[in-house]
């Protein structure tokens, strides 16, 4: 057997052995289930299963790494005075939805991710969905937008409450319009905090969803917004007149 072929074969066997060891560790840490992501630090001294971004940061610090969490950008002046472009998009349930229907009634934590195949975006969407009750107390709602046709986003409902709209941006044109509005690249993942006028008040932008702020911080921003601007936060009734 040629030396390079023999080397590749040995390397393949070694990778398979490593994979089997990792699978055994994963099942041992999660009562025999295969749960992803499962992260093991060191020689198994620290194991975290499906961590939130905040929990992941804490685990990395505990493992001795330096972590600088991402920060959202506050929008001011003209950028925060006009609504984002609004459009009706199909949901995973087959109906149409637009943030325009929430104007004057709800604040919004808007996540615009990549396509339905992006596991990082799916994981982030699930974490954002866990804020549903906390946001409801602020009269706010999370909205998730996925690039691609509606028939590709049905699987995203798994693990995401029915009260969270999941929208399909078929050709990505709405995301491009929104990204342009806040000075972002359309290829990035975006989390925007919108007031009751559907105007952007804060945003987190990153190449991948893992680089965005923890979804719980969107709730904190909306809580601060209600204190800063009672009308935007709903303390003062809003009228479109």
C-alpha cells in the first residue's frame, strides 16, 4: 500500500475512534441521549449541553478562556425615527404575516438569519423563542425570519413555541432592505430591537448567529426602551393618526 494511502487510512481510523469516544462522552453526559451541541472541556471536568450564549460564555471563562461578549449598538436620531421596510411574508403555517400588523401594539425582537440549513441560526432562533414569556410581559414579541421558500422552514417549528412567528423570506429581498436600512451587510445575521413604531432602536450584527448578543439581552433592551420612551414602550397609547 502506498505510504500516503496508508497514512490517510490510519488517519481515518483515528478520526473514527475519536468520534466514537466523543459519542460515548456525549451520551454519558446526557443520560444516554445524543444531544447537540454537547461541549466537553478538558478531560471531561466540565460538560455543557445545549448551552445558551450566556452559559457558553460562563463555561469558557470557567475553562480559563478570555471571553469578550458581543454588544448591541444603540440607534439614534434619524435611524431610530423611521420604521424599517415592512412586508408581508409567508409563515411556516402557510398564512401571511407582517410586523405592520403589530405597529402601535407590540415591540419586536426581530431575528433575520441565514437559510434553513444554518444550524447556528436555528439554535439562535430557539434561544430567542425562550424569551417569549418575558417579552410578553413587556408587550413585545420575537419574530424569526429565514431566507428561502416557505416549504423549507417547517422544520424550524421544532422546539419553537407556536406564539413565535417564523417567516420565509423567499429571495432574501426583505432582509436586504432591512439590512440596508441599518447599515448592515445582507449576508450577516441580524437581531434588531424595534419599538412600537417598528423603528430600530438597537441592533446586533455578526457574520454568524453565534456572534450576536444573547437573546435575553434583547429583552433587557426592550425593558430599557419602555423606561426611556413610555410611548414607544406602550405606557402611552399610540395612534396612527
